[in-house]
C-alpha cells in the first residue's frame, strides 16, 4: 500500500480509532521514564501522533505532533491545544537537523513498508540532537499485510521482525537499547524500545 493510500485510510479511521483507544495504560506511563532522561524544557517530537490523547498529551507543552492524517491532526488540535502540529511523513521528516531532544513513535513505524524502515530510522537520527532519546513500539514479528475491517476500514501493517528492527536502529546510530513490555492502546501487550543516539 503506497503512502498516499495509507494517509487516506487513516483519514477514514482516525475518529473510530480515537474513540476505541484507551488514553491511559502502561505504555502511556513509559513517557514519564523518557522525560526523566531528558534535559530541562526538552523539545519532543511525537511521530504518528494521531488524536494526541495517548502520547502527545503526556509530553511537555509545545511538543511537536506529526501525523500523515489531517483528520488525526484535527482531533489532536482539540485534545492537545498546546502542541505544535505538523502534517508530514516519517520517511522524510519536515524538521531541521539536530532539532529535537527526543522522539516518541507509538504504533507508527509499522504503517510504513518494512523496506523503508532504515530510512525512517535515519530520519529519526537526523532530527535528533546528539545524545537524543527515542521511545518506540518494537514489532514482535515479521509481517506485511492489509487488515480489512480494521476500525471499520482497512490498514496496512509491515515490519521486518524484532531482531531486524533492533539491528536497524543500531545501524542508524542508536545505542543503549533497552526493551520493556507494556499495555497497548487496544488492550494487548506490546514491547517498546528505549534508545539513545550516539553523541
């Protein structure tokens, strides 16, 4: 599924997804661990922010929420009025080099074709300052599929597997990778990875 189709699909399901997501849960609490490792007044980028309730709302005021979907961003404007919202694609982030202290990417990267994941991680490394932190979902398996009926529509999912994802992060310059399992927005368990960009 090409990126423009993924964008349209997210426009179609964003409101349903926002209604069905649990805004609490232990994966939201991981953001506190991330923030504790950052300098005062950090600038954080939330990639795939959607409606903003799960992750962006837990970040410092003025954080940047990026999403491919205009509908998702419209919802986020109401949910997190203090955020800076940007429509864009994670394969080519519309941010300057070395501009953010941390990135969160919850349930986001696996909506990009797995062949493009190294490019995504290269973009994460480009916009992070040296020593910047990343917190993202870690896919447990290798898959590429379109799930029909998902949130009343259909959605593309793609991942190269857990170990390949960790290797891609290391190849992009991330180190000190630490994994943790938490509850995801729809009530199941998901693994996450904390990583630090080489200084």
